[in-house]
C-alpha cells in the first residue's frame, strides 16, 4: 500500500480546480446530485509530463454514477478506457467509513498538455460503477483483485501494492476541496485512482472487478 502525497496547490492547479468547481456548481444547479470525487492522474509519468507533484481530483455526480451491472454506451467517445479502482466511502469528519470496488470509464478526448483545461473538463471522466460498500473495512493489506474485460486475459492485481492508502486519499481530496471552498461530506464516495494503466475499450462486453473482502462490480460496455 503506497502513501499519497499532500495536495499540489501550485497556482496553475488551483486555477484549474476553481474552474472545475464552477462547472460542478452549474451542473448541481441544473439538477444533478453530488456523489463524490475521483483521484486522477495518479501515474507518476503523467504527473511529470504535466509538471505536477501529486494526483489531482475530479467530481462524481448522479449523471455519471451508475449501479453495478449497468449498461454504458461508448457512443461519442474518442479514446475510451476502463480503470479498476477502490472506492473510499466517507463518514463523519472526513473519516473512512468503508471501502468497495469501483470501475471508471474515462475518455481521453484532449491532449495531455493544458492542465487547466483537463481539470475544468473533469479529468477525462465519463462514468463510474460502484459496488456495495463494506462498512468498517479501511485496510487494504493483503488484498488482491481480478479484472476481466472484453478482448483480454484476466488480470490479477496486488491491490495493497497498487492502491493509495484510503485514509491518505481522503486527506488528499479534503486538502484540494479546502483550497476551493468545499469539504468532504458524509456519504461522499472517492474512487481512489486506477490500480493499473487504463485499459482501452475497443469492443462490447462485460467488465468485471472482484476485490478480496470488498466484493465485485461490473459494467456492460457497448461500443458505438
């Protein structure tokens, strides 16, 4: 289990997050409901290319969070991919109340060049499927996972080695939110960053992630 650095509050990052927050507020005012947050750009190679020293965040709303087993159309996507993740369920005081399995669909539809534009556009987020939370589980030590996806062999993942510490994830997100006048709330869910390099979605089929002690989540993706 690896630690998460503190938030990168460089002016360029904060400006991008402020633009992101403004777009989120517009969506909430239009009727979407707050669902939580996502850790993004947790690959150190991407961070170096963008000149940042830590992962950043995006947001989740009712418009893109779907139940396990839902169908997700890739219509209109440019370069869709799926990311297996751990979901951190937030309790009182920003503490970790439980964990679960999650899948995120991203669409890399702009170059890795303009950090502000990437943040404002919610860091390639397209959809997220959440498995049920397992209350009281906050430690990833010894956990493994299996990922099955269309057109590829089953992947085995050492979750404890690949994932960021859940408590540090909550503190990282809380630090970014504080910088833009927000805060973690009980009931927020944080999808805590991909456990592997994002897997391109090139054909229809079921994506399934099973994590020891945390259960499973699935998403039926349909190519355009």
